[in-house]
């Protein structure tokens, strides 16, 4: 049984959006279970990053196909 701190398998490789302290953020869960929080706007077109997929430390913008490092941008 997963603990409260372990993402469920269904969340691996995905992202969701949330509002925290008035900021639109993207919470991304990598395929290894690492969790990251970043701004929810793509630097290319401003589209929501939460619609992207996450793998190997990169989040992929589904509209442009651009990938960004979840640690450094």
C-alpha cells in the first residue's frame, strides 16, 4: 500500500495544475516518483504545462513539443 508521500502509479509521468498563494503552478510527477512544482505557463506560448507529460526530468509541452528540465527550466 502506498504511503501518503508516495505518488500512486497512475500519477507517474503526469502533471496537474493548482493555485497556491494566488500563483498558478504545475505539480509534475516524474516516472521515478519525483515530485516537482513549477510555473504552469510554457515559456514558448504560455500554454498550461500541466497538460504535458513528464519523463526523465523533463516536462514536454504537448502543443509545441518543446521539453523543459523540471529542475532548471
